[in-house]
């Protein structure tokens, strides 16, 4: 992922942030009153407002430093979504005896209605990988690229044909600022107000 800094939005100022997944659907109402609906995008895109609750001068200064380091909208970064930041027992692939790399993913729901979300920003030190329910050892049997979310098995440890490969992990959302300027209101010399700090998910 180009133009991305592997740093997390400061958790000290993320408390109180709001937001969640957004989808785009075109809805056409026919003369009969029936509807035709079409998804504009295959994947949800998360949006957050990280400015809710920011008031102390220290918090605002932290935000300004982080914003300037990212050059506004230019560089992406990690954001921890407190409502959706972990996964357990996720199926990430089936062994073939040849394929060594598997991308982390999280499945929502079951059956034909299930939605599969690709996870590109796992948190270092939280990924655990299992082959046929047997946990494998990081560094010995497999490695993970925390910048892409790809798990790669080492030579001699490639999962055999039909083996179920599952994983547990925590993850961040890749986002960027969705504004070119911060609107800061100074209420007192030691306090201010930043109500709107929009962040938008970067889709790889």
C-alpha cells in the first residue's frame, strides 16, 4: 500500500470517536412501486469521526502533530476500531500442498449471505495460525507481513492438500484523513474544541 505510514492514530485521543461501515446502494423505484437495488461497491468502507471529545490543549496538540506528520490526506495510517478489531477461528484458506501464502480475512455471517472482508493491517504479535486445528509456530512454520496481512508458510511446512487453515488475530483499519484542514476552536488558553476530524478507510 503506497503512501502509508505504519503508525496507529493515537489511542489517547481516539476515545469517543464515532463511526462504522458504510455501503453504497443505488435504489431505483419503478412506477409500480417496486424497487431495483444495485451495490455500487463490493466492499464496505468505514468512516470515523475522531474529533468527538477532544478538548484539552494537550489532546489538540497531539492531533495537530499527527495530522502534520501525515501531511493531511497524503499518507494513510492505522486506526483501531473498538467495535471491530479482532477475529477468532477465521478460515483463511485450504491447503493444496503447493500454495504457501494465504491472506488474512474475516467472515461476517454464514452461508451464501456471508461477507468476507480482507484484513491488510493485522497487529504485530497477535496473529496465531492453525492447520487442521493444530497451532503452528511463528518464525518456524510461518511468518506474517503485518503491512499486508499475508501469512506465508516456510519451506517444508506448506499445508497439505485439503488442510483447513485458520487464524486468530487483532487488526487495525487502514485510513486517511478525509479533510485537508483542521477546524479548531479555542475556548480558553488551555482548552479548545475539535468536533470534526473525519477519517475514511483506504481500500487496498
